[in-house]
């Protein structure tokens, strides 16, 4: 599919010798029809700033720009991809800025003004860490207006999971406590080059004005991590590391000591965080 006057992505990859590197978690999405579909998920971006992490040869970058994104900041760690991205920047004057570096070390607010829509086919090796950072800023609401992120299918399902399911865990609580989260698109392995061993999915998150239930973010993150670190154990055992009267703490939160983390909803974890903070 041609969405602009630039060469097909396979040709770009061949010209610039951009074989995907496993060490960088790279799997390139070459179907420009799919990248355009992903670019449309956040809605109208014509007057918006967009952050893209790990653009690679620029498939999603081109989708965003062709769909009308006002300004895109692309952070790319792989220097081999910079010439290909420079060609896209030349085709879309003053709408694409490319920064070489690690997204974990770069503050997008040094380059873009909030609110920012984050749209990215995240490198698999840093995707979860970046998501947790975006979900746990010091201040809320965050600087970003939406997150549209590609993950391995298993990770995507963990983000939107409900209590009682095997996928329900720390990511689900952190994401859904502060955001509305849904899977917007599913993709098979053959959509990528090279094809990964698993399917992928795009998750779309929008921040809630306020969290679902009141709780201190750091305390909530601590109790949730501890509870799910030993998810098969009863809470009275899994939370022993908190010290003191754990069963009394659970009682104050309205939780049974014999309950297991995977069956506790977000309201329950927030109540536990409040009880711990009060103690």
C-alpha cells in the first residue's frame, strides 16, 4: 500500500541494510495499511504532539504523518535507522524531529509541549518498563493524553485483565487504577519482519482525571508488587514482608487473610494501601 511518495519499507530496509536486531528487541511492522490503522486509534492528531519510541525504518512514523499528526518526535536508539528517518523528515518538513538515544533516558517534555499522545511499536525489551514509568509519574493527570502501544499479546492481555483471571496482576492494577484500557488491534506474527514467535496487540490507554479509588501511588505499587510476587499464596503469607499485624491490616482493608491476590479487585488493593498508610 502506498500512503506517501516514499519507497516501500522493504526497499528502505534493503537500501539502508536495516536487518532487525534481536538485542534491541526489534520487529519491524512493514504493512503501511496496518501502521495507518494504528495511527488512527488515538483519534484526530492534526493539532497534537506525538511521541514515538523505536521507529526503526519508520513504518509507524509514516503512518502517523500520513494520517495528519501535527508534530512527531521519534526517539531511536539504533543509529543505523537515522538516515531512513531523515528521508521521512525531509518528505514532511517541520513535522518530524528525530532524536538518537534511549527513551529511558530522554525527557520528551524537553522537545514537545504537553499534552502528548504516545504512539509506539515498543521494542520488546523495554516496553513494560516504559509503560510502568508512564503509569507512575509524580503528578497526575500525566503529561500524556493517550498511550497507543504495541506489545506482545501476553503483555497486552495482562494490562486489560480482570480479577480472577490468570493474566490479572500488577500491570492490570497499575494501568486500570489510573486509566481506561482496551485492546484496540491484534496482529499475527507474520505482520512483522522478522516474525516474532508470538502474536502482538495494540493497547490504547486514556488517563482518568482521578484514579478509580483514593490511595498513595507509592504505597499501592508496593503492596500490589508484594502481593503478586507470591500470587499463589494467601495474602496473610504473601504480605508478611510488610511486618506487623498483617491480618489486622487486611481486616482494616475489608480483605480476608485467606484471599489470594489474583481475586482482589482494584478497590481492594486501594483500601489495603490506605490501611497501610494509616498504620
